[in-house]
């Protein structure tokens, strides 16, 4: 029978859409299972064949869990705010909403073609006002919360105000920006403005001056992961470090919980390691150093207070506020120049650049509190303002970076840990040795020395033992248009949140998407974007009088805001009253399986854990962690093609003849190759671009052979393969199977279109098992033992593979089983029905078609998954090789349940044994049940 994949797939895609086959019920007695893919951003380029890899894997698992009787939530949506749409708007004037809608339409068409079993009725878009209303609501909850260290959770800001009214800061244990101290009376006497300013010191969403990655070319602040090598990832514009008033999220309040929570997550270890490193917990001491001839003091966090006797200089971060006051007149120009140079580097660049040593001397000196020695004070880009206090006590003998710095600037190096190295030449770092040249610490090992020195530091009242985290609070504002408006207005420069009833604060229309002439963010171009406090509504900016009408916040939220809670909204996407009904969030709970890329380790995956923990603290949900099990899918790599142009000419030499030539490799679109081979279609190439119209070619055997290379699949490398083309030629079922067949889910693997034909051939064989010629023909006869054995071998393997996400080996096993059934001419219903069910998670369209032809009216997706029965793999008979003196002479088929004496009796009476013995008695008969028989003569 002809396998018409196009008509079959169109038929069942229409059926699923019309019948909402995969719409998930909220009221059910079934156990739940929540399968989720990381939120896709709808780019203009659409999907290439690398994108569906994770979606296919999650879809297989979602379908499998439905077969197992679970109520499966498998939704889809779009992280639809983003910089690309805004950049396109700046270039063309087209509103980002229009671009985004077009891109989403394209994405949805492509995903429906691949046959994903999403509950499309729950589709979300972060740029819809109905969605970001609740993102704004969460922001307000964060603004109205503080972190109580005594209860180790976020609480309502009203509780903090109550504490201030009764006790001031006495007995207060709170996470805060600056350590404040005041009485209840002082709080009560403070003005409204002063009280609000104090509360900003504690709020989980707060506004403060922060060092940011400022990109003038894009007119916005960028996150660290949006900057590569000092330039914006989008557009390649220069990025500078700059201090700005920004909204921030106090994620540092959750550092310990975020760290400890990793222990209970079924996540890849490298991803957990990345988060652990990012959070960067370290224990040590906070030590204060006096500065000679100055009132200022320098606080330093150190993880090695036991080495303080070897601290010979101080290094400040260039952004440290102390730099200005500690720089003497003669050093100002050098210091200012160095700060300017450093501003062009991101913190990530500074952390990764371990080879280059640079710095500048302030001209001031601190005093070592134990040695009383002068310590010159420098600035250097290897010290970060966001870690610790933005200052380090440098111990060059025992820290590699400090050592390089000391060597460059000819600073003193003092050994304080016993070792045999020449510490003038290289540093020595160890916690296993003992202290030397350290007075009362001499002879003590690390832990004892650390305990003793912290005690002495506390006695001197110059510091204390403490725990520090590398993680910094997350900047939460962007100076761009296409993002969620921050629901805040300003009275006398102080931020106030809008009333909940005013949400959503909708994104206003603007004439242009660039910053204003005054340097305000693009929302400053809006004509109707001011808050009328009296009438509780947004009004014209012309009405701002700062008495009843006030300016609104002009920054928008960052790209990660909407994706930090979308998994909760899927549970109840159409509720206008609450972000998610508590009963539904209690039912669905954690995402059971989350699949996406490892690049989100220290961005989205940290922020969403933070927001989830916060929502639990405030009683809105009951689960601490959002994602129970997480899998990072690998990448499908493209097979790029190159033409080789001889330098200085318009001649292109074929790969095999280029050995002795000086050539330039130029990417060429893989669609210009002939039939998936390496041969270039010269006519198409000449027509591809005008600069190649007059190209000349040096051929080998009459052909131009391109050089090939495996690279990341990317539009810029012209190696993108469109899944639409694959679905058209081979079918979505073939695409799904092939992507799983390429290799283990977590690994990266190269795409090869030629490999599709083998998988397509398998699907044709599978389809034709159910046909006799052109007639659908399935027998109700009982399968043979051999057929049952093949079937249950397959069931056992497929169940194990799906449970362990080993989808590639499942595809191999399907191929083996179908080949064996084909040889046996199997057409038994009791074999072919369970076979169709097993194949359906991988290739759902063909399975629906066959299931329907088998007489079933309901979708195959809800048919119970076949149960493995061990009895069908138990052999009734065993074929024994019979050997004489170790040489096999014949084989014999015997019942599997025979005892050793019974086997020996039968074998000794066999005519072939009698012939081999030739009248001799055997010295020994060795029988290993179900394995071998060996007779020693």
C-alpha cells in the first residue's frame, strides 16, 4: 500500500485541532503529569530543524504519560517581548506587536505541522496585556514585601512597618541594602518621604544606583548574558559600565535557599554546578582597615583571614565609592583614565581575563591591623564591586592574581603558609599546611587558625566572621520600549505602585522607539502616560503637575520577567481574578519534566526559582521549586558548505584541487548543493548573488565539490534546514523519528538530510504490515510464540528507553522489530494494535491512521500502553551445543525445565553421542543448564 504521508498528516492535524484532542481537563481523578518546554522566543526566521529537538522529546514523553493514564498538562506559549522586534521597529517603523504577531503565526504553523500534542487552548504570550497584568501584579507583591531572616521567608511590608512602629530597628533581622539604626519614636516622627526612603532599603523590588552594562547603540541596559566580548550580542554595539538608577530584585535574600534547593532537584549536574558557582557561597570574615591620614575605613571580605599577616596591599574595584576620596591629587589623572578603560569591560570579561594585569595607585595607604605595616591602596579591574565589599586585602604569596599584581607593581610578598616554593616567583595556596610568620597563628592548620583569627578580629572590634555570596541582586529595568511597563509612578522623586485595580498598565503608543532627545527611555515619547492619582487613571503627560497627576516609570521590565512565572499561568490561563487559582496550583504543583537549553542555567532558571520561592513565601502557591526534573537537550548542528575562492581572483577551485592554493573559505547556502550531495549547482550559485554572477570555476571530474564542516545551525552560516521542507518531502513523523534517531537527547549531533530516507523506509515497512497489497488486512488469529516474543521484547525495551529518555535506541528497536514481523508476515491484531500504540508517541500521525483503520473511534493517544509480560520471553526449549573435549559436534533442542540428570540421560542415549564415544566411557560430563554440554573423553 502506498504510504501517503502528506494526506495522512493533514487529516490528523485537522482532526486534533477541530476536536481539541489534547485539551487538558482540570477536574479529574487521574494523577497529574506536567510536561513543559522552555518558553520559545518567536524570531522572524522561524524554526529550523534544530529547534524541534527538545519539543519532540517532551512530546514523546507527554504522549507516553497519557497512554499510562495520567492527566497530562503539555502547554505552549511565547516569550514575546524582546529586543529583536524592537530593533526591527526602530529600523522600519513597524510596531513590535505587528512583527511579533507575524512571527508567532509562522511558529504556530510550523509547530502544528510537526504534530505536537500541545494544549493550544492555554497558549500564552508575555506581550498580551491580559498576561503582563499579572507580571505587574507580582512586581507589586515584591515591592510590598521584605525578607525576614528570623523566619527565613518573605513577608508583607506591613509587618515590617508594624515592627518599626513598635521597636524601630531593635531586634530586627532583615535583608537590607544598608545597615540602618533608628528607634520607634524616630520612625514615627519621620516624614512620609523619609519613611518611604527607609522602606526601599528593605523592599524585595527596590530602586537604587547600580553599575550596569549600558549599550548606547541599543539605548538600553543589558544583562551579562546579553554581552559578548564587550559588545552587545544583538547588533555588536560597544557596551560600557555605567552607574544608573535602576530597579533591582533582591534575589540575594534567597541565595542560601537557592543553593540548598539544588540538592532536591533532578537536574543535570553541570547545570547545578553552574548555579552553585554563580551563587558563590563563601565563608570568611569581614575586616575593617584604617586609612592613614584619612577618616575613611576600608571593609574587606576575605575567605582566608588566616593569611592576614601576609596582606601587603589593598585593591579596590574601580567603581568603589571610596576611590574618589582616597585618590591624592597627583594620581587623579591616572586613576580617571583607568576607570574609563575599565568601563568598556563587562564584569564577565573582567572575571574571565586572568592573564592581563592592570591597575593604578591611588596614592593612599591603609594599615594592616596585625602587622601595623603600610598597605598601598590600588584599583584594578580584577576586583568587582558586586562581590563582597568591592575591596580585597591582597596576599600575593598565596593568591595567583594578587601575586601577578605584586610582581607587576613591585609590591611586597610575604609568605605566611609553610611551603617549599619560592614565593617570590610563584604563589602557593593550600589549606593543608600550617601558618608561619604569623605570630600567634604559627603552627596552626587552616580551620584552627581561621577560628582563632576571627576571634581576635572580633576582640579588636574591627570585623566579624560572616558568609558571603557572589550572586548580586538582579537588575530589573531596561531603557527600551517593547517590554512590560513597570506599574510605578513618582511623587517627589519617590516610587509608589499603582493600585491593583489599575492593572494592567498598558504599553502606550509612541511615535518612535528610540530614547527621547533628553535621553529618557522610549516611553518618554508617549503622549498619554501619566498617573492621575485622584481619578485613578492614565492621562496625558501634558497634565503632569506633581500634585494630582504624576509621571510614570519610563523603564520597562527585563526580558526575563514574563518567563519567571509562566509555568504557573498555564495552570489557569484565562482567570481574570487571580494569577492562578490556588486549587489548580495545588493540583498541578511542580513541572514534572522541563526540557530546554543549558544556556539558561544562570538566567531564567535562577530567576524563576527565585520568583517561585517568593510566591510560596507569600502563600500564593505551596511548592518551593518550579521544576522537578530538567533535561538539557543537545544541539542539532548544521553541515555547512563552503566554496573556495583563490585569493585576489574571481576563481573558485573545487575542494580536491585546492591543496596548493591560497584560498578564502566562503559560506554558501546548502540549498545550492545538488540533491544533498557535496556538489555545487553552479547555475544556482551564480544566480544566488550578483557578486557571483561572473564567477569562474576550476572543476574536478567536471564537478565543483564544496568543502563541508559541522557548525552550529545558523542563518548567518547558510546551513539552516527548514522543517517545513522535510515535512513536505518525508513527513513530520519521519522528521520526529529521525531527530530522535540521530543520537542521545543530551548530546549535540550533526544533521544529514540523506539519513532521512532510511527512516522513511522504516515507516513504509511499518505501514505496510497492516496491508495485504492495497487492502487493509488484520487477522484475529492468536499470535505465535515467536511473534509474542518479538512484541514483548519490544515493549520491555521501549518502556525502559522512554523512562530513561533514550529515544535513539527506541527507534533502532522499532526497526529491528518491524523487520522481524515483516519476515514472519505478521498481521495479527494482538501484535499490530500494541505496536501502533508504541510507535504513536514518536510518529503520531501514522499511528492515528492505523489505529483508526483497526476500528477505533477514539484517539490512539489515550489507549493504554502495552504491558510487558515476562512469560513471553521465557524459553520453552533451549538449544544446547554439545561438545566433546571442548569441540562442538552437534546441537540438541531440549525442554528448558529439565534437571541436570535428565539432560545427561537424554544426551547419553543420543545416537550422535554414541557415535562420538565410539565405545569409550566418558571421563566427565559437564552440563551448565540452559548453556552448554561438554563431554570429556
